[in-house]
C-alpha cells in the first residue's frame, strides 16, 4: 500500500531514513531547507502495516529517489509516480535503488536519454587532508546567476549563454556553496546536496575550463569539507563518473576512498 506523508509524519520519515543514513542524505537533508512538504512529495510503502520503503519526489529537480527494505516497493512507487504524472527528469541514487527504479520506469515506456555509472567516494574527518588556502568563501544570493552559468558546464543539455530561468535560480542554494573568485569572477564552486546528523553529501564541483589544473577544485572542496566537519558531521560522500580520472585524483588526494556504486540517469 502506498500512502502520502504529511508534515505530521516528519519524525516517521526521519526514523526510517536514518536506518540507512548515508543512502538517504537527499531525503534527510530536505528537512533542513524551507517548506519541505511544499517543495517535495514523500511517499511510504507499507506491507502488513509496516513501513518498508520511502520515495521522495523533489519537485524542483524532477528527481525521484527511492529507498526500500523489499524490492516490491520499487514497483509500487513507480506505479504511483506514473499515476500522478510526476515529471521525471533525473534519477540519482545508489546503484541498487537506481537500477530498480529504471527497470520499473521502462515498463511504462519511460527510458533515460543518458545513464552514467558512477562511484561513491567517502571521506572520514580523521582522514581529511586540507588543501584550502583561505581565499574560498560562501556564495551569496547576488552570485546565483553566475553560479547557474558555471554549473551548466556539468550539463551537456544546457548552453551557458542561454537566458537563465527562475527554475534554475531556485535550484541553487547560494548559502551552501563555496566558491573561489579570480579576475573578478567565480571560477570554481562546490556545494552540498544533502546533510544529516553524521554525514553530508558533496554535490556539484565545477571549475571554469580556463582555470583548471591550478588546484582550485582541491581548494574549494577542502573548504567545504572543513566548514561542515566543524559543524558536527564526521563523514562526507560524493559521486563521480568512472571515467573522470582527473576528479578521482583530486578526491583521493584529499583522502576520499571508493565505497559503493552510484547511478545518474537523465531523461
């Protein structure tokens, strides 16, 4: 049975997702941002009155994230997503859950245009090598348009020179993004996509092509890690493409190690 959760169910959602904290940072982290039940839809899958899975549809991003104890949950969550006409733009999840989601979507003729196999990297605070130099800082709301333009480098679907949409602006959390400025412009950025009591998830890391091979990615990632380690969490996760050897070297130098498989599908 599928049920939609309300604000009164927030503790129930968190109790379930904290059982697999590192896998559920998107969902857990959504409660640290304003109006979670306005911006997201939370669904539960029950068997014999016992919660066996949770799905979160992030309306701003078109991202459906599922986590479950039993595989039957994937079938029911996708069926409900199709029934409600969720606009699926991305699936970003640990490989076990992403593959189950994609398999069920295929039954309805919904197939991704691109699938990237990635690796989960993990870093514990005690293994952290800090490359920050002090010229990194948190972005502010005046930087949002520049952050959108820089982040478009990660997407082969967006022209950096196209007009910026309000939807793109709303996807940027400037106060959670560390940046480096050179020549009066933002040339490197790193942000987080989820945070919980013990872990946080590093999101997009982007350096302008004209400023690569200068160690800026190491700096901005280090600054972000140091900032959040000092606030309490002791573990950080990130995901990178299997083929992105340059990024892998950066992360390994900082102290990250491979822990799991990940998948990102774009529709």
